[in-house]
């Protein structure tokens, strides 16, 4: 049986994940879902945000549905998300962004580049090492090519004209695309940040390095009207982790106003990951119909609560499956 670890986490994670969970339960009663507590709330209560035993229960899952965790300014606190990403080797961050007339996916390398963690300070300068490896580039390129093969084409976001490390990344990605028979183009990342906003229809799958992908995907959130709508996946060779792009949003937590669409769409990505395209499409269609009928949360100009929005989606879904 497929085992799903469900982590609500902190803040609005505790409101949007129950909605996404109900959606999965509605379409896949055969999946087994179990709760795992991780995050700042747990840290305050027990002194540990995620211990070895918790990590084992995440590792044992076929997939993880994750809400959000608050990272407090407390210097004693270590980011659980980084720990999970590293321990489960979730090297590909995948963010689909779909809207009127465009449908693109950003594939961001998640383990190296400027976030290599190799950095130091000296008296009069500070350095961060940008590490691009052949193994790291090849596996992210393969992941992007697999996606592009099922879709249309690949764009490699880079700054190879300035950075030797990116010339290396570009070389490896181009070779992988050629071997996979995927049509591919290179695009400088700065120009791409503008062009993706002006002509999103020209793009399909975009692969890029860690920091560039971080910036590009947040900029692209502008295309769909905000953080509450965007799902994401973090994929490794052995593990898969699905989470809304937004964080724990403490400013609106506990008020039943958070938009659960990003969480529901993350659940749909999970269904697709298990090959269940039919239910994934039904879930996305149920969200589309709900919004089209005017049922909207506050961020989209409506007045529907998180829970009530979830019930409306389940209603639409019931008629579709
Ligand atoms: P964190 O430190 O956990 O990332 P944050 O304060 O940065 O929390 P985010 O979740 O990253 O908050 O989002 C930034 C802002 O966008 C929030 O303060 C909130 O107002 C809004 N927002 C984010 N997610 C949603 C959502 N699902 N529905 C409605 N508004 C949202
Ligand atoms: Mg944030």
C-alpha cells in the first residue's frame, strides 16, 4: 500500500494541509496517510524540530505531503527543511506555473551551486563557493529532460558568458538534452527573468542552477497572482516531497483565511508522481471550477474561508470522479 507521510508543520500549514489531505482521501481511499510532527511548534514544545526517529518515518514514506515550517530568527534553531532536503537527497525542485495561455515548469537544482554551504569570512572579505559538479548537473538535467520529453522543449537558464561554473552546467545540460532528443535552447538568466514575465507562452521546461532557480521561480509567481496558488515538488532518486511554495505565513495563521489551492495542487502533483494522471487532472479541474463559480479566498478578492473553500472543491470533485 502507498504510504504518505503528512506534515502540517506550522502556521497556515495546519490549515491548508488538512484540505489537501481530504482531497487525497477522497480520490485515493487506498492510500495510507500518517501524521508526522515537525517544525517550530514542536521545537518550542519538546526542544527538537525533527529528531532521528522522525526522519526515519519520513524516509519510510513513499511520498511526503508537507505544509510549511516557520524558521525563527533564533540562532539555536536549525532549518528542518534544509535537513530533510539534504538527508533525503531531494535534488530537484519542480515548480509548475500555469495560467491563461502559458504552462511552464521550472526545474531548479536544489543541492549545490551558490548554496553549497562552503563559505567563510575573513577580516576584509566574505566568500561563498559556487560549486557545480558533473553529477549534480547531470541528474538535474536528466530530470528536466524526462519532463521535457513528455511535454515540448527545454530552456537552460544560465550565465555561461560570465561564470565558468555555468559554462560547465550549460555544457552538461546541452549534452543530456541532445542524448534525450529534447529540443533545447540556452537563455541568459537575467534576460530570462524579464522574458518569462513578458512572454511566458514561449517557455515550457526551464532548468537552472540553485540560486538562479530560486529567484526565477519567485519572479514567475507574479504570473499567477501570488504565493497562495503555487505548488511544488522536491524530488530525489528515492524520495518525493510535495509542498506549497508559500511559507507558514504567521500573519494570517489561525484565521481560516489562507488559500489552500497551492496545497491542493501539491497533492495533485503527488498523484501524478504515482502515475495517477486521471485523479490529478480531476483535482485540478475541481479547483478551476470552484474558482470559476466565484468561490474565492480573501487573497483572490473573495470572502470564502479555507475550510469552506476545501468543502466546495470536494463537492466539485465528487461530481467529477
Ligand atoms: P515563512 O517565514 O514561513 O516563509 P512568511 O511570513 O515569509 O512565512 P509566506 O508564507 O512566505 O510568509 O508568505 C508571505 C505572505 O504572503 C504572507 O505573509 C501572506 O500574507 C501571503 N500568503 C502566503 N501564503 C498564502 C496563502 N496560502 N493564502 C493567502 N495568503 C498567503
Ligand atoms: Mg517566506
